[in-house]
C-alpha cells in the first residue's frame, strides 16, 4: 500500500510474527522522495515501524501507513496534508523496500 503525502511517497507493509504459536502482524513504513520532484524517480529517505503488533495484516498496514504519513507531514510542517493513493508504486519503488518490509532497517 503506497500513498503520496505532499512531496513524499509512503510505502506501508506488514509481516507475520509468530511467537509461542501465536501469530500477529508487525507494520513497517518506508519514506521515499523524488529528487527531481517529477514523481518518476524515487530514492529511499527513511523507514520506521508501527508502534505495536496487530492481530491482522490490514491493521498492521494501516497503523504503519499512519506512522509514515505522520512523519511525512512533520517533515513538511503541514498537518493538513492528506494522503493520495499511488497506484504506480510497485514499478516506482526501488529494491531497498524489500529489506524494509523484512524489518532490515533497524
């Protein structure tokens, strides 16, 4: 799931966590910027995680998207920026996203 927030692209994802036979979901977000501001070329800026584990993948993705969107708003100094769906994300996002989704940005 990816959204545009002002000049940034926020990619949210979730991965399964199994502990003691119980399954939950952790969410991650990755923030990209378009250095040319053309929304065609994206480069990794930073990444983070949702603050908790969630019972479903959807909840984890939503929580991580909210975290990423909040950070993008903070960077731009505009709490009113609304996220817009970004359907071209799979082709536009570079490979480092795979590491972010696997929790590799810690």
